[in-house]
C-alpha cells in the first residue's frame, strides 16, 4: 500500500469515528413494518378409499406440500414412506376455516390396480378419508414480488442463529451498528483494488440496505448505510434487529418471486420450516447469504457443499458445535437435494380473485393487509389444466402449421376453466397460454360467440315442461334438416350446416349429436325465441340476449366462465349455483373479513336435465365429440363441441357429476382458426379430463324419478314395432309415443314426412280402412314379439 493510500485510510477512519460521535446523538430510526404478501390457498385435499393414487396425483401433491420421503423407520410429522402396497405418512397439523387435521400417522393400503383399499390410523382404526393441508396457489405481492414468512426470534433454531452470526457478524452484540475493525479491513482491500470489493458491513448495515436502500456499490451509499445503521441501533434492541434480519435477508429466487428470510428459504430449499432444519441444512442456508445464485444447492451442489462445510468449520472453531456434530453434518449429502416441485401457481385466477376482493373489500389494501384467502381451487387440477393448455396448443401448432403467424402477430390462444357444479368453486382457471406475455384473462374477460355449445340450452327449452305442463318436444321428435330462408330486419337469413350436408328428417337427439345447424333454429322458431332467452336466463346467462332466430346457434357473445356456469346447471341436475372464487378471507388477527357461501337455486326438474345429459352423452359416444374416447377416457361424460362462423372460435364444454369444464381456442383478433371445436378444443379437454379423473372416470350420471324409457324408431319418432326397429330412448313420464310405426309396406305416404307438432289424431285421419286393418295386425304381432321377449328374459 502506498503512503497516499495509507493516509487516505487513516483519514477515512478518523472521519467515520467523528461521524459516529456526531450521529450518536441523533434521533433513533424505527424499522418499517415488514411487508408480508397476502396468501391464497387451495382447497384441502381429501384422500378417500377407492381413489386412484396415480390419477389423484397424491405422490406429487405430497411432494408439493414438502412431505419428505424416507426409506426406513417411522415417519415424523411431514414425512412419508412409499412402499409397493402401502403409503405411510405422518400428517402435519393444520386448521383452516373449512377444514382441519391433527398430527398423526396414517397408513394407506394400495391394491394391485393402484387404488386405495383402506386407510388406517394409529392402532389400526379404519378411516373413511383423510385430509391434507391446503396448498399455496398465489399471493398478492404488490410491486415487490417477495415471499416472506415472519417468525419470532425464539422460533429459529439456535444453531441457525449461531451460523448466521459467526459468518456475517461475530461482534454483532458488541458494536453499535458499525464494526470499525471490519470497516478498516474492508477499506484497505477496497483501496488496494481501487474498487468496492469487500463490504465490511455489519448485520445491522445489511438490514438497513435491505429495508431502506438499493444495491448500488458506491461510497455515498455506504456512508448513508452507516448513518442509518447507527440510528436503527438506537431505535431497536439487538434481538429486534436480529429477528428482522432473519426475516428479510435475500435467499434466492423462485421464478419471478424473491425468497426472503430463513423461514421462506427453508421451505424453498428443503421443504421444511425453519424450526425443523438440521444443523447441516442451517449451515447451508447461512452460507447462501453471501451469494444465493453462486451457492444454490439446485444448480451448484458442489459449491453449496464446500460453502456449507466452511460454515460448519467456523462453528467448530468458535466452539458453537462439537467435533462429533460437525462430522455428522459434513457427512450429510447435498447433491441429491431435489429442486422444489412445480407449484400450482394460478396467476389468471389470482387476478380474478383480486378483482372480486377489490369489489367486496374496497377499503382494504390487498398488498399490505396480510390476508389469508381460502379458495376452492384444486391445486392438482390447476396444474393439469395448465399442462393441457400448454401441450394442446403446442400440438395444434405442430399439426396445423397455418396457426403459426408472423412474428409480432398474436399467437393462437386457449382458455380452460373448471367448476365444481355443486358448490360453484373454481377448480382450475387458465386464462391464456402465457401470463408473462399477456395478462388478458380469456376465461372471464373475453367475450366470444359460443356457437353450437349453446344448442343444449335450446334443447332444454324444448324438452322442459311448458306452462301447460307438457314439453313441446321429446328427444325422439323429428325435425326437418333442410335449407330454409327467413326474412329479418337485417335481410334474408338462411342458416346452413358447416359441412354443407343436409340430412332430411332427423330426431332432436341426432340434431345435437351431429354438426347440423338447421334443426335448432327451426325448434327455436316453433318454441318462440323468447322462451329460449328465458331458459338461458334461468341457467345463468347474464349477457345481452336478443330474441332472434340466430340466437339458437349462439349468435351472441359471452365468456367461457359463463358458459361453464351454464353447463353447471346440467351437471348439478338442475341447480343454478353462483360461482365462488373464494370461501373465506381472514386477516392477520384471525378476523373473518369476507365469506362466500354456497348459493344455489333449483331452476329445472332433474328429469328434464337428464334428457339433455343423455343427448350430450350421445355426442361423445356417436357424435362430434366421439374423439374424446381416443384419449383413453372410458368413464361417464357429457359434452358438446362448438364452432362459430368462419371458424373463429373453437369450443368444447363437458361435464361429469364431479366437475364441468369449458375450453375455448382462438385468436384474440378474431382471425380464423380454420378448425372445428372437435379438432382444436376437444383434445385439450380430453387431456384435462383424463388426467383429472383417470381413464375410468368417476361416478355415473344418476337417473332421477320422473322419466320413462321406450324403444323408438328414429326416422318416424314413433314407438318401434314389428318390422320397424328402434333404439331405447328416454322421456319424461307420460311423454313417450304411444303410436307404433309400421314397416314401409304398412305405412301410408303421409308418414314419410311426419310433423312433430301435428297431433296423432290428425295423422291418423290419413289412414285408409285397409291400412287400419293392417295396423291392427301389426299390433297383434307386436304383442307376440313382446311376449316372446319377456319369456326369453
């Protein structure tokens, strides 16, 4: 060091000493209240007998909940053993406003098909089900996207505190905010390098930098840091400063969110709370403070191990641990540490939730309120939905290169929303292919034409009982599928089938199953468009509906969320349930600030709903949705494809007794996909449903009271008879056809084009005397056939 540098060092020390003397008389500075994000939690997961381990994603869920897998021994709280025929876990205790679980060991027995055959608690007591704690699925971070969990000083293990102090500031309890000895050493190193290469900051100075200052490495900032450190020391006790430091220190990055404090770091790196950390883990975290990126056990395990061992050696040298403790800790591996599993982060859902809460709690700052928000979101289903959208769009672009647009033009998008039809809970919510590129939520904010997915609403209007107590149509009613023109105020309107084919006379069931457009406007005209509007309103459609013929083909705009809610009436058997983005909002003091209970109203008879569901099951078995079975799903499901004019929008909406999901695919600017709903949207739905319920699916659709079945000839809409075969059809009680159809050589020309609205007596007036005789003969033969069938059964 030159004489000039030595003189500068002495002068600087004298200036700092003088500064300390002057500033010691200044007013104290209080640390601001540490910001903690409001946290958003999923629903608690229910493990039940009969559940498939693979389909339910149980192992992955335990991983996301940071349950540690052990190879032998009895699991402690938060640990699990995975055996060939058993899963042994020790559940952590938890309590939420809607669910709770106590700490305890549980043994899940798994049969050869991978299903849970029994759940047993300690002592062999059988349990019907077991709840796991909710998962964190989002947070209100504000401008600083930081994950922080506040603990009191006594909640940190002693060896973690010792490791931090011995590495970062050994004389913490001796200085007043600035350590002159360290400062001189750092200053000499900086002068030699003619740059800031060594900080010499005390723990208090690091805290001040994290709370008040930026990361610029300048002399001016260092002086201000020292000045503030002195004042903070005058405003707080040493324990308060140490506690704040342990809760604020930067420990790495989880995506776009900064991991702050030792509690968040323990959960991020080890899946453990700070109080559960071992000596080796605590030493590794203490070593990370110098450079979380450089010493990350995820990306640099060898450097992380070397740094950890350095910390352990210092603890041994300072007599904080024994040689035996040091040796055991050094023997612990680092390289096999698993990266934190993919979390069920739901940014589009969080944005929707923010809008809902800002409306319900307008006087509350969501970013500063430290709330716990409990929702019905299913973390596993959210991950499945995100993968289904991501993989589905990638596959579409690979199979149909015309979907790839020029650079700078908007890419093809998709939206998927799944609801619990019985509670209204949002189970999964994906508003686009990439939140980072576009925050526009296509689930709740986009307004698109629903096209053919609106047809079930028209069908329900036709099949439900009218003011006179009878339905206008049955599923067997025949409708003409031929071109027609209608004069409207906007000119001549002539609906067409997108495939250009017309099928003559067809049943209402077949009109739903096939891509025929013409029959639905005919039905809508016979019912009256006002009745279609009224049915849509009863099902929960709240947007603008104009009572015009084209309404029957979905010629209006709505959102995927509203379409899913509408289909929820079908999935629930006739209940209209309000969508429930959250269940409870709790503040930091445990007070309930807001609640959303289940709000439902019966708007349709379950028997009427069952008819529509039966037809939509047919869509999947025989119609435009039959491609769904190609994904291996064999369970019960009802659904409908939808394609709008010029192929701008592709839809598939489907439901089971457990969930309802709507998928939309399209371009934001309305550019044509040149693809149908079966080609673009159905595959995404198929991937989601198969992952959600497994190939065997869930519970079957129930058949309620108030329905009957009859064998019906599809071409005529009449009861099948001798020589006039038919298929089994479902009807409301008392509405199945009584008249039987006849073979072609029994039938008069009048029967070739039946009118579903024409009374039977009128049709019978066209029968000639010799034809009525043959009808009687047919009745006798029908009875003989039925008797023979009963004897065979």
